[in-house]
C-alpha cells in the first residue's frame, strides 16, 4: 500500500488525491501515516474527513491530538474543536491548555530573540527607496497603491485633504484603458462624495478608450457607469462590447451578458447573442461553462442553451483542475437546463478525475457512498477507525 512505501513527504498529497477520488479509507491511512512522519497539518485533514464519515467517534481526534507537535496553533485549535464536536470534552480542554502553555513559552523565546537583534536602518531605507522608485514607474501599481491609500483615508478620521488629493489624482490620471481601474475609481469616488472628480474622470471618455480584453471587468464598468448616471457612456460601451468582445472566455461572456442585462442594454444583449457565443466559447473549464449556461438560460436564450448543450460539455469539458474546476457547478447548471443525460454522463467521469465531492451531491450517492468507494467504482463497505493500521 502507498502508505507503507511512499516517500513521507508525499503522504499528505497522496491522501488528498485519494480522498478526492472517493477512496476514503486509503486517504485516512495515508494521512495517519503522514502524521506519524511529522506532517502536522495532515491532522486537520484527517480529523475533518473522518468527522464526515464517523461524526460521533472521538478516536481520530484523540489520536491526532496525542501525535502532533504543538508548534502549529491552527492545527491545535482545529483539533480542540473536533474533540468537542465528537464529545471528548476532557481531551479538548487538556489539549487547549497544553497548546496555550506552549504558545506562551514560544512567545517568550521570540521576545528574547528580538531583544538581541540589530537592524541596519540604512539598508532598510535603501530598500524602501528602491521599491518606491519601481512602483512609481508602473501606472498599474501606482493605481493600486492610490486605491489602497484612498481606502485607508476613507476609514480614517478627518482625512479630508488626503481624500481630496487622491480623488483629484484619480480624475486626472486613472488609466481609462483599464476597465477594472475605472470601474473601481467611479465607485470609490462616488462613495467618498467626490462628485466633481467623477464627472472629470468620465469626461475622459473611458467607454471609448477602455480595452475589451476582459469581458468580466467590462461588465463591472458598465454597471459602475450606470450607477453614476453616465447613460450615454453605458450605451457606447455596451455597443462596443457586444460587437467586439472576445467570445472564447465563457465566464467573461456570462458576466458581460449579465452586465448588459443589468444595465438595461437589451438591444446589445441581442447583438451579443447573435454572435453565437455558445458555439465559439471554450469548454476548458467546468466552472466557466456553468456560468455561461446559467447566464444564457436566465437571459431566455433557449437556442443558445441548446447550441451549448449540443457541444456536450459533460463529455468534453476538462476535469484536470481538481481544486478549482467547479465541476459541481456544471452538474447543477446541466440539471437546471434539463440536460439529465449529460448529468449522468458527467457523473460517471467525476470520481476517477478527483471530483468525488461533486459526485456525492447527486441524488442517492451520499448515502450509498457514505464510506467512499472502491477502486473499481463500487461503494466501499463499512469501515471504522479500528481498521486503520
């Protein structure tokens, strides 16, 4: 078994991969072995997973508490919670007291170390000057820094002069070619009451100059312009985006479609749909495909929904990204669209691809596969903590 022969540094990741594929018992064994080899953070994963399988059994948390070091405060905190959830209140109190004593001891060690540390102030100042010079040469970074300073000023008391200075800078220098920057600044300036600066910024005509490279931020800008009452710019940007934005990013198209609808640009919605995004968009990411499928359905674009389903995303979308794929969202989107055969087809792909969490959300699967599955895909028989080596 991998738990006995794998490199100790790989045990945690192997356990994560096994769990993602529904191999629950193997995953628990791998994480238990990882803990015995000093991988403290595997304790949280082990306990969290086994709470799902055996919610009233305190033994995994008790074993983990006895076998981890106290250096990782997050791990200890989570184990204390897990012990309490499982009814092991005495063990939870004991671990909390041990962790608190250890934390106090380490704090004293750090305090003594700091007291004997010297810092070359000139070196720090030289580094800061170099950093500031680099930031000054990058408009995007300068914008982000100014935005952060405005947020700090708005949170501070009696910061009127700073707010005014930053508002004037944004009105004159915010990069109108960057839709995300303009969208943020319009909202931030309105929030700060800098209405004259909003007018000045809009007078630089961001609707004409902004890039269409990112449909999602164009959608944000559309909404910001509408909220600012810049109706002519909303119309101009909507027409430009509907006619020219790229169609290969399904999430971006979905957000733009929603932004156009929210902005009341119904003619531009029609124009965008006429370009047939369902046929031209990528199927690479389940999350993005799900967003587009939902947006098309909510827009009443039934022909586009059909066109997208005809491309069979259940079979052709990639499931390689286990952490961020959003496979469960595609399952839901297909179900909402009435594509039940595709839901079934996608479900068959999920466990082996590492999306068992999405698989068990389907009707009947959570109870049937309570203890995980076997490598052949069948439901695993009942097992307990006693079955761990």
